[in-house]
């Protein structure tokens, strides 16, 4: 199921690098310097210091509540990342050519600034094309009317792209590390451009040149789909690569194996060697560019989900869980890929009309941070990776060392060393890599501090062990440890491992140190070597105190994954107990800790300050083991949230366009205007597709009058509607045809044909009206750079004809209506994704201030209405306890099942914001989180649902309720998002 659409590399023929052409480790690459950022063949350097880039992707536009961006950024930082990667979505900012909007939820400068404030570096990826499962891959709707081939050097396209790049690059430029002001360290142009013709090379040349002219001074890279060697820096000596105007080569990969559409793990894959250990002993994927360090601009940390699946996010999260992380990210590091960005760190929500046809509203992705912003178990397992990298940044620049031989054939050992410090990273993985068995093994190694025989090490399941040796950490000499470093700082070392597994740590001293160790930690001293050996079993946190021996004192904390998961590092302070530590800021003799609890929690802190506050409240502490302080009483957890039932519903019919008397005189007349659609219209037919009329998002209506005649036998329509889109056809107010595009995974069906037999009424002389509604569930992405996004949407062809032809026998003069105002829509605050052309949207029925008191009151139920679209509104007061961070969602029907027997679909508006689409019979998403800021947690809210069906009683909407998706005590203050409460209606 890893599809043709997904990993572009699988689809696109590209030169496969000849194996023998792969160079070996390149220690001689010259250092290239771009201000404070530089690199050689082995690693990135910041201010000359070798720095692993351990990044996670986050799309601020998938969380339309800017105060919560900081929550996600703090959680990424707390999970051990040092960098966040942002894609930017051109279409999100550009409703119309010549207009770019960076206000409110679109304030990307704020996102970059926040990341810097939270201590993260930033990688910016500005496109113009980004893919990212966005409608049009991030292109604006109006670009669909441009005949110039996108992603080439056609001047018309370049002019459009330059408008965007000047604006976004201008923002990024102000926040580069090079002026000493900002966090931006690397900058991507284009994304997965797999066409490599001269026109595409000239396009890339243009992008590079304008990017520099916009003041971007950090290294520029491109993201190669897969491992093809496309757009390796000019000068790369590797035969077969396609050279490009970039400073660094980067590539992506989603190697983790698959979940089926039923959400079952099929089989995991082993982690590939895309670097030093690749075929030929050289840099596999990274081999395209031996003079630049291994760089994965995306490494799969989950996957997206499709209309019509059974819901695979939980499976994706498991498949890319804790063991996967240690195995795959670890294998990348030992392969010399010292820059890695996990896609996604937080996926979020493709709200409104953001999603491409391949995805539905939730972009949870099975990421480390779930869509409701809670931390998954695997986020806790990422902390030790970040901790190990922080303790031993030279990991980013290590090279293969002597081959080690394990005692078991089922084990593979990677052995790397730092040419500068000789420190080692030994990664133990299963062989073959997909094995999930429980293997015990040992090996002997010549390490910097001598020859050592390892104890029995256990590798249980889909996992890897990160064994560090010969390193100076926490002011100690670490001979080796079979546990993993989570935190190392002066005087403090936290090592973790799988629960109930044995661990050994060996430290070197000039003379025998004093050791205070609890039962269960066996301590031995080898005077001849000066080795202090600790043997233990990983479990609840235990504290060992070591002093003397010619070194500063050490508190050594040993624990299992759960113990490590409860410990957090922030601002140089370690705290264990709560569910999250955001910051630890010392001021005026007080250490102010901020963070979250999910239940009443212990709190243990290692800090010089003795006066502690937790989220502003003083906490009485007492001294505890290992120089720590412990809260005398637990710090409080959250109070439960009482959510009101949704009642007082009111309803109104929302399909007046279907009725013969509807006045469409203000609608645009369909004509023969030129368009840029990739969908051929039949010769002589007018231009029906929606884009040329300025309608790009959501629903679109067509109406045509005709004179009844014997020729009116059937109506044949070709339409474009995106993934799981639909069409409804009415004659004189009556639904006569409806079609859903079938859900098909992984490549959605995006266009359809429907032939509707005309009822006898159509053959009765006189005026008749056809009304057609097309739900456009997104334009295609343009993965292949062949203008895929320009596939037609709305009607493509329409013919009213006799049952036996000829086509177009009955002339139809169509009119079209979509989003009110087209590209000049009024609700600029909610912006491009929010609205399509439903009648209720044009009338402002989705908006909070609309007066619905004249609507029919239906109490607690949503009764079925007439065929077409019916609107239901209710108002609800919320009172989430102050100081709590909850995610409240709207749930539809039986959430235990991916889909219903009832066939209907719902556009979900909360306080005027389009928070997604529920399609009952397609699924799988039934719970829709509404971020705070959009949802008022402390007052009134308006919910408006636009429910579309054929009106059959069996297809009535199911029960709708509010649910608490996560609830924590802590969190951040979230300001409400300003947006209009009402707008002038548009017929
Ligand atoms: C990559 C692409 C991303 C995203 C990802 C799948 O190939 O660069 O934009 O589409 O696949 O989620």
C-alpha cells in the first residue's frame, strides 16, 4: 500500500546511481560557509560547532490558533528536537493574484519567531510547490487558470511564483541565524521536483537566484523524492546525478513498512542504509553528494490516511513507534545522515478546504504529537534520542569504525567513531531488520578506553540499542553504557532502557570513587583499569551517587522507559513526575516551572534553587535522593470537564437553488472563456469548470433553463469532485440523480460521469430548470510536475440528449455560482480554506451572529430534511476550568465504527469556521477536534452543520455530541481568533 502517489521515487523514472560510482566516506570535503552556518562532507556546523539537526515537521496552517503553535513547539522541544521544519502553503495566503495575506492565523513570522523563542532552529520550505497533501500541493486556486506549465521556467508562472517568494522569503530573511536575530538555519526551494529537463533546470536556477536576491543567506537545498540523485549540488562528482543550483543535497524516504487500510500492521521493513553502510560501503541515498552531509529533509514518522479506510492513524503511530524511532533514526545517524527531519512531528488538521483529494480532514499522521496535541508514547521515546545527540553532538559527524561481530547471527552491529574525539556509537539492530524476535547477544570491542567484552544485551522486537562508548559526558569518562543516555549535564546523568532488561554502565576514575547505590545496583571496581562498573535492571527510577575518584560528583539516575518518560529537561533543569515540563525559569531566587499534568503527580527537581513554583503556585519541597527536591504533596491534576449536551437545534432547508423560482440572475453566465484545465471539454461545449469563474474551493452550483422536448431523454454529466466528492442533480426542484465518487485507496478517483434518465416531466413543453451541485473535495496535488492540479473541478461537460443520442441535442444555458464573491470573498480573516458555495454559506448561516430564531426548532435531534442540503444550528456554552488545556471535539454517530449505513455528509462549522467534513458512509473520521481559540472554552459557541443527502429517512444525520479528546492541567493562555460574526448575504 505504500503507493505510487506517495513516494514519488517509486513512480518516477530517474537515473539510479551506479553502485560502483558510490564514493566512500569523504573526510576531505572543503568546508563551505554561509555566515554562521557551514558544512563539510560529514555534518552541519553552527558557529563552527558540529551540530546534529534533529528536526520535526509542523504546519502552522494546520492549527488555526496561533497561541497553540507555541504549545506544539514547546512539546517538540520537550521531546528532544533541536529544530522545527515548516512548509508554507502559498494558497493559504493568496486568495487572488497580487494579494498575499500574512495576518492573523496566517502570521508565519509569528510562527518562526515563536520557534526561536522556544529554543528551536527552523528549516523553512517555501515551495512554491510543497505537496504536503494540500489541495493543489499548496498552489493558490487562481494559479489553476494559468496556462503556463507550473514548475517550469515559463515566464508567466515564474512571475506568479516570484510574487509569493518575494513575500515569504522576505519574512524568512528577517529571521535567519546570520543576522544574529533568528532561528532559520536552512532553506528549501521547490519540493520533490522529479522532472529534470532543461526548462526545469532553468526554473531551479531562477528559484535559487531570486531566493538569494530576497536576502536568504543560509544554505539552500531541495528535497529529492526518494534517493535518485536529483538536484545534487553542481560539482558533485557522482556519475548519474542531476546537478542543480543548490548548496546541499537532501532527500526523503518513508521506509517504515505499512499499515493496511483496515489499520493492521502488515509487516515492518528493516531500516535501509541510505549512507555509509549502503551497497558498496558508501553513502547510499546520500551518495549523490559526497561533499555535503547526509540530509533527510523528510523521514517518515507516520503516514497520512485516506477517505474510506477503517482509520489507520493509531496503526501508523504504532508502526512508527518507540522501537521504530530508535531503529530507523538511529540507522540514519550511523549512516552519516546527521540532518533528519521527521515528517510529521505534529500533523494537525486539514481544516476547511485545505486537504488534497488523497486525505480527509484529520492530518493526525500517527505523529509523535497527536492531532489533539497530546503526546503519544513514541514522543516520550524520542527524548533519549535528543538527549543522546545533545550529550554527544559528534554523532552527527561520525564515520564507520572497525567491524564488530555479535554472538548472534540475528544481530547486526554498526560501529561508528568520531574522527575528532574517538567517541563511539554502536547501534545494534536485528538482521534482517524486520525481525521482531527477542534476541540476546554479546560482542567484544576495542573501544577508546580498552578492549571490552559486553555483557548479555537483549534486543526484543522491532528496536535498536544505542550504545555509547569512550565519551566525555556529565564531567565523567563514560567507558560505555548499554543503557541509553536521556540527559547528561554537569553532575547529572539519566540513563534508560527497556523495562526489566539488564543494563551496564562503566565509568573511568583515577582512583576508587565513593558510591552510594540502592539495592539492585551491583557495583564493582577494577583498580587495574580504574573502571567502576554498575550492573542493574531497568525499572523505576533509582539514584546512584558517585563522588571522588578525581572527578566532580555525579548523580546517576537509572530507569526504564516509563521512568524516563516522566522526566523532562528544560532550561537546564531536570524534573520528573508531571506529563510535561515546558520551562524552568529562575528569577529572584525562585524556580518557576511550567508544565502539564494529566493526573495528580509527584514532582522531583534537580536545581540549585530551592523555592519552586509550578504553573505559578508555590510547591512545598523537601530534600530527596541524589541532591534533588521532592514535592511534599502531589501537584494537582485536571478537573474533569462537564460538557453540555447539544440540544436546542434549529433547522432550515438550504437548497433553494433547486427550485424553479430561484432567482439566479446575479450568477455568472457560463461562456466559452479560455481556461487552463487539463480536462478536455467536448468540442463546441462551453467552459463549465469552476476555476475560470473564480471559484476554487468547496461546493459549486450550476443552473440551466431549457424548453421541455421529446429530446430531453437523459442528462450526461462529466464532473470533477476530488476524493470522495459528489454531484447532485435536480429537475424543477426534485432530486433526480446523485453520485458519490467511490473511495479508492491510495489513489482517489477524482472525476466521474453520471447519466441521469430524465423524468417524463422534462418532455412536457414549457420552461424547466436543471440545478446541479458539485462538491469539490480538493484539486489534485502536482506530484509529477505535469499540471495535475489543473484537472477540472465542478462540471466538465453536460449534455441533455435523447436516449439514443445525439449529444447536446437540447441547448442548455448554464449559470454558475460558488463561494460568495469568488476570489474577492469577504471573509478574509478566516481566509481561503473556509468557504465554498453552499447557499447557507452565501447567506452567512455558518456565522455566529446569524439570527436563526425563525428556523424550525428540533430540540435534541437532527431530523431528516428534504433532498439536498439542510442546515442545523445550535448554541452551546462551555466552561472549561481555567488553567486547563483541553481539546474538545465534535463526534458523529457510533465512533466505534469507521462508517455508517446512513449516507450523508456534513460540513462542520464552529463559530463560523469550517472545521472539516464528515462523510458518514465513507469514513473513517467521526471525531473532529476544534482547537481552542476557534472554540470558546469560556463562553458561547455556535455550531452550524450543513448536511447533504438524498433526503431518504434512512440517510438522516446521526447523533452529534461534544467529546473531550484530551484534558490536562497546565497549557497556555489561548486568545480567541478574531473573525467576522456576520457578513452581507449573497444570492
Ligand atoms: C513527501 C512529500 C511531502 C508529503 C509526504 C507524504 O514525498 O515531500 O510533501 O507529501 O511525501 O506525506
